[in-house]
C-alpha cells in the first residue's frame, strides 16, 4: 500500500542546517518580528493621538490668547474714549 505524504504545513522540520537555519527558528523569528511590528504600530497610533490632542490644545490656547488681546485692545479704546470725553467736559466746564 502506498503512503500519502502529510498535508502541507502539518510537519515542520526539526533538522538543523548551518546555512539556512531550522524552520522553527525562522517561524519564531517571524512571530517575534510580527509582535514587534504590532507593538510599534500601537505606539505610533498612541503618539498620533497624543499629537492630535496637543495640537487641539495649542489651537485653543492661541484662540484664547487672541480673544484676550482683542478684549484688552477694546478696553484700552474704551478707556481712551472715556478720557477724551472727560477732557472735553473739563475743558468745556473751564471755559
């Protein structure tokens, strides 16, 4: 009776070859590389999320600062107008 070969991938050779290396070793290396790639991708995504949060915060702070500067400029202008009005009233009352 003729024996059928095992199905593909069912048997991984354990023999050692000095030039090629064993299939188990290459499998372990491939799995380690995939694990490292997954870890690096997770870190990259976390960095991108962190960067996005920082960019949004920076934009918000810049807008708040611009709003405060506009408010200060408006307050100065209002104060200047009041001082001019007061000066006009003083000069008209003195005359």
